[in-house]
C-alpha cells in the first residue's frame, strides 16, 4: 500500500470516524471502500450514458431509414410471416 496525506474539514473527518466505528473498521479502510464505491458508481454512470447515447443514435438511424422507406404495412408483413411459420410447422 501507498501512504498518502489527505486534508479533511472537521465535519467530514467526524463523519468518517463515526462511519468507520459503526462498521468496526479503520478510518483508512472506510475511506478506501468509499473511494472504490464512488469510482465504481462513476464507471457505471459513464457506461449507462454511453449505452443511452448508442440507443439514441440507433433510434435516429431507424427513424431516418423509416422516413426514406416511406409508409409500408409492417403489421401485415409480420402477421403474414407468423402465419407462414405456423403453417410450415404443421
């Protein structure tokens, strides 16, 4: 492990001490776990934002293709396809 010096205001230090005591661990271990939890949350938020952006771009692409293709009977095509599959199974 590497030793570092960190500066906290009194209230933050008091909160860290209380939380460490409640968890029956050292203040250093509590701070390490808090940093890991926050970093993990940031990573998850970043991944969620990336996924949201990818979905948004996919939706925009689908809308662009739909606009270029114009109107077409999607429901009828899907129903016909389902009925054809059902008949092939029997």
